[in-house]
């Protein structure tokens, strides 16, 4: 499903259950957490042609610790969890243009300094 996000708009906030993996067709997203002292820690950026999702939340339907925000006007293609999994299985040679949040690796525990 296509979705447009203006710069500064959120695709997801911490505490939400991830419902979609997002392919960035145009623009750029940032993925971050906020520590217990209120400091933001950027986990990754998702530029054009990258996928971004919290794979654990998407698969297990659990709340995500991540915020996902557009840092510029962005055009996205959103796939639900089962559709994203089928695509990954059907196209295994597709380059893995994603990082930690999509890999299923839990976020690092970040405490304020």
C-alpha cells in the first residue's frame, strides 16, 4: 500500500505494534530510541531503496521500542508482515538493503549518561 509522509511525520512511535515493513521509494526515514533521560539515539537511517521495520514487533505483534520518522518528504510502499515475509522468501537474491531494525536483532539497551 503506498503512503506519503511529510518531513517530521511519524510512521511509528515507540509502544506501537509494527504493522508494516516500509520500502522507501523516495525520501529518507530515521529510526531511533529515546533513553530513560530523554536523549534520542539514532539506530539507523533508511534512504531511498531501503526497507525499514522492527522485524521482532512485526513478527511477534509486540510493542516496538522504536520511533520511525520521515526526515524529508517521503513516498513509501508498506507491506504487512506476511506479505513482506513472502516477498523475502520469493526473492532471496534481493539485496538486503536494511539494517538492525529489519534484521530482528533487538535494540541495544541504552541508558542515559
